[in-house]
C-alpha cells in the first residue's frame, strides 16, 4: 500500500503556511466551517505556482471511485487521478461483508436457481418501499450480471451464490472461500489500479468542485495532508465520496430519532460529497432514509454479517424467545430488536453455521461470541432462561424439518441448528447506510434541483440517492458501486472524448513518498484491524491493513499527540513495523511515549489478526 502525498508548490506552501492552521487530514478534528475558512483564506491569498491538470478527477477511493477509475482507463482514459482523503483506500467498501446481488448469472444457472431481472427489480423496490427511483433500479438489475463478470475479470472472486434478507431467491454472489466481499473487492481494485498506473493521491481531501460560467465542471479544489491547498483543472469529475453515516451531526439533521446511535461506518464517511453538492445546488433524493444494520455488536461496533442469519442463525431476546423473521429486511429486523428489552438481542447459531462462513471466525477472535456445549450451557453463559432457549432451538429444528416456520414465516431455514457447540453474540442496530444522496440520471450524471444536468459531473456509490429507496437490501450496496461506478467511469470517458479528448498525464505518483514495502513476510490474517494504545496525551487508535498476510499500511485514526512529535513517530515506527512485520522496533527519540503508544495500538490490532 502506497502512502502518497503531493509535494512541491514551494511558493504556494510558503505563502499558505501563514494562513493554514491545520493538517488538512482527519487527524486533526477541525469542524467543517473552520476548515472551510482556512481553505478559502488560503485559496484567496495564494496563487498556485502551477495549477494541476487532469481530464477526469475522481473524488474518493472506495468501491465506486476505484471501479470508475478502472473502467475509464480500460476504455482509454489517459489523464485521470483519484483523490482520497484517508491514508488508505477502501472507505466503507472494505467493511462490506456480504456480497454482490446479481440476477441471471451463470453461477445461479449452475445451481438451478431461477431468477430474473424483473424479480430483482421487484425485490429491490419492495425492500425500498417503492421509494426507489425505478429507472436506477432497472439499470442496477440489468447490469448486475455483468458486474459479477467484471469483478471476476479484474481478479476478484464472486462465484458462490447465497441467500440474503429481502431476496426471493439465492442472489448474493460471494467469494468462493466464504470470506467477506469488501476486502476481496478492494484488494482486486487496488491491484488493478496499480497495474493500470492510475495515480491515487492519499490524504488529499477534495473541498469544492468548480464550475465555469456556463455551469460546467472546470476543476476541483483540494487540500493535502500538509494543508497545501491547490486546484486541479479538469473536464469531468466523478463524485464517489460515500455516505455520511459517521457524521452524527448530519445523521441527526436528517433523522433525529438516530441521535446517540453508534455506527458501523469508517471515519471518512462524513458526507463531504453532500456538502459539495449543496454548494452546487444539486438535487437530492431520500436524505432522511438512513438504514440501521440490525446485528451489530455494541461493544466493538462489529457487524455480524447478514450471511450468519442467511446461513441459519436465529435471533433471540433476553428471555430466550425468537421475536421476528430473521430474514426480514433490515429496517423491520432493526425495529423488532429495538422493541425488545434493552433494545438488544442475541444472534444464536450452531457449529454447522460456524463452519459455513469464515467471517464467523473473526467474530470469535474478537471475543464477541460466547460458546456453550449445549443450549442450556450457552443460555447460562449469556444470562438467558435455559429452558426457554432449549425449547426455542428444539422448536426451530421442527420448523426447519417441516419447512414451515409456523411462528414468523421465515422461508429459508438452511440447517436444523442442532449441531453442538452452540454460539451467541450480543447485538443491537447501528447506523449503517445512508440511502439518500445526490440525484443522478441513468448515465450517472448529476442532476440539479430543477432536473437539468451539471455538465461534466458524475456520481456513483453511497453519495447517490434514489437507488435503494427507504431501505437497502443486503448485497445491493456492492452491486450499486460496481454498476454505477462503471457507468460513471464510462460516461465520464465519453464526455471527455466529446470535449476534445484526453491529454497526456501530468499528475503522477513520481512525486510520491517512497512506498514502504515489507522486507519479510508477515503471518497475519488479511483484513483491517483496529487497536488502541496509550500515547503521551491520551489514547492513540490505529487501523492496520493486512494484505496477503503482511501489514501493508497503518493508519492513525485518532490521537491527541503533539503535532510535529507524532508525525516523526508515525513515520518512523510505521515504516519499521511494515518492514519487519513486528512491533519490536525502535521508537523515535524525543517522541518515545508517542512511539510506544503507536506500537501498543498496532500490537493490539495485530492480536486480532493472528
Ligand atoms: P462507496 O461505497 O460509495 O464507494 P466508500 O465509503 O467505500 O463509498 O468510499 C468513499 C471514499 O471517499 C472513502 O474512502 C472516503 O474516505 C473518500 N472521501 C470522502 N470524502 C472525501 C473527500 N472530500 N475527498 C477525498 N476523498 C473523500
């Protein structure tokens, strides 16, 4: 994983230094208006030494942005850059655990699953309470099969079909090793972008999209980690900044009932794209439609993927009773959980479910699953009435064998859930997906309030509203980002071709800091892990990325260390950890406690990756 930042602009930096009092990255928590003021002052006072130029600027390196970049380059785009405000790519996409919903695929055919575009549209509209934009849903369903093929073509793996909530048939396509879809997809996209030599500028935050006097896109204003503001002039922009689930202020602004809810989202899901679109008077759809995921562990905010229920698990309340059809849509299941005592419940499953899904191993490693050799033993361990839990499981086995859930009408009951040992995890709903967002047409082209187009502006992914209506079905987020990411990349390419064509790339990663590569191979499980350590001024939290067994990036997500001291520690300690794949590395003199805190946080994260 490369760690890049733009350097240069000497004159601009010198002049800007006086007015910029922030790091520009998420490390320093300035509120939006302070940040905005700084950027505007800086931009007003500083004439960039040299303006940057690209034909397409993609904002956001999550699933949608990276897909758009790959598609545009595959079509022939030559001068395209991706801006990502976080130190790593992947956004919320890397957290996606389920899979990609697609209809009429060869994988379904091979299993004799009868599905159709119409049925996919019907399920999605029903799940979204018909609030969805039917034209966007139609596009998503029609292009879903191609999306699966495309992901596999770029080196991904979606070949196993499973059942998910709200789908009438088995439709969710997942990796063959039953692992989570997000890390697989992000890894494949990262590798493809590297192969295609697409420059991805990390820790570079887009702040404004600039329009010319005719209202067409002409550039992007961005800020680097070092606080350097600059402008990239361009012909087209693809907005792929994701949702706003991690911006509690924005969440509450649109849905006040969610005040105090925790979230499953990554720190960068702050709705920057929404703010940029408000400036341009873009149209919005369904902003108040915010989805909670029903089964999230409240202590760690880890989400138990819907696949656990899809593969057989049930939900029981504190008295040991089932209380809902576990495969109902997320809004219904969330609501049902909130109506139980304490607003929580337990997800309960047996050994056969555990064996069916490798994601479960990560929950066990995180210590958020309790085990018992018998239903009674499990009940006792989680403080639930043991006779009742035993009865609930026995009754469920009868329903399963008869194929009829007489209590809640659950249709898919994969296993009788009677193979010991038994497992349970505490769960409650948390803010998960923001369905609302900017309006687009079926070409991924952004629309204004009056329905007219903003020429040169395209959007894809969670920043877009209208695809999922009032409730997103599990597996439809990944379909959304791949289908509309490709569409945005393709249409932005067409737009540039009509506008004089592509130019030679002038922005590249040659200015990037040398990437740190592991010198030895690590022995960790792939994924993103969080850990906390004690620094000089308080807790330091890191996100550690493990790819192909080795630590490839460490991202300091939160700390209160002294600026200047932490940067030195960050740079040296993280580079040594990546090189040696251990935390037994030297600290930085003058920043010993910060170094120790970073090491402790990385060690805590890697504990989970063993
Ligand atoms: P999607 O699923 O729609 O692709 P993700 O959450 O996976 O959404 O990715 C969105 C990405 O956009 C994240 O990596 C996030 O950090 C990035 N991002 C958000 N706001 C900005 C911004 N202002 N500038 C650059 N990148 C941004």
